[in-house]
């Protein structure tokens, strides 16, 4: 007698607790980098804004880090539920977005501010991509 089993591949999706943890970690990491540049290094993180300039404060660093990580996690979760290659595709998209985001620090008023802003982008990208890809 032969037994036939119906095995279906169950897709695992990143959980909301992981997404929230990665978002919090990204915000903390970005805050530490911001503190290093502004408080320890004495760099004013300012960008051109219209005819003036805008100071990049810790609140905007925290909020943007949280929003980016939560949006990225939600997209990964959605994509994993719909495709066997969802994690791989999400990673390629996330890396592409991270690279494109490095255009924005070019509007910094000084080279040091540009480097500081670029380092914020890189830190958040690394934390989010590595943290959400981990199984």
C-alpha cells in the first residue's frame, strides 16, 4: 500500500515583533550616529532647503528611521507571502533604494554634513536590511 502525502511549501514571513525590533534598533543606531556627528564632532547637519537651509535634528532622524524600517518590514512581509523569492527581491530593492538615498546628502551645506548624513543613511540601511533578512 502506498501513502501519498500532499506537502505544500509553507512560506515563512517576517513577524511584526521582528519588524518592530529592527525599527527600534535602526532608530537607536541612527541616533548614536547623529550624536557622534553633532555632539562629539561638532558638525551641523544642515541641508539646502529652498532658498534657505534646514537643520537635521534628532527627532527627524528617529522618526524617519522608524518609518523607513516599518515600511520596509511591511513590504518584506507582504512580498514573502506572495512569492517564494520575496526575500531575495526585497533585498535587491532595498539595496537599490539605499544606494539611491545617498543622493540626498549631496544637498548638505558642508562636506562634513554630507558625510554625516551619508553615514546615517548607510547605518539605517545596514540595520534594516541585515535585521530583516536574518531568519
